[in-house]
C-alpha cells in the first residue's frame, strides 16, 4: 500500500465512523467564522474565484505564512 491510496486499512477503521461534517456543514462553518469573527477561510482552488483573485489570495498567504512548499 502506498501513501497515494485513497483508503488506509486499520484495525481501528470500524470504530472511526463517518466524517463529522459534510460539504454543506463545512460551508456553513466557514460562513459563520466570517460573520462572527471576521475570519476568512478560502481555498485558492475555489471555482468561484477569478484567476486574478486566486493569484492575489496566494500572494497574501505567502506574505503572511511564507511560500508553499511544492511536493
């Protein structure tokens, strides 16, 4: 088995259960973080972003956190 496999086998797998949040719940949490705390959680790969916005977001993140390490 390699790291690229989508599923990993484990003796604890049956105890894990489903993921705690689905896509809509995560979106609602992100919206709530923005409204209540002014925290923006956005991925540069979000399809709603224009290429200009995507590049600006990446530059802002690199300014604050440093450059992304390419694997």
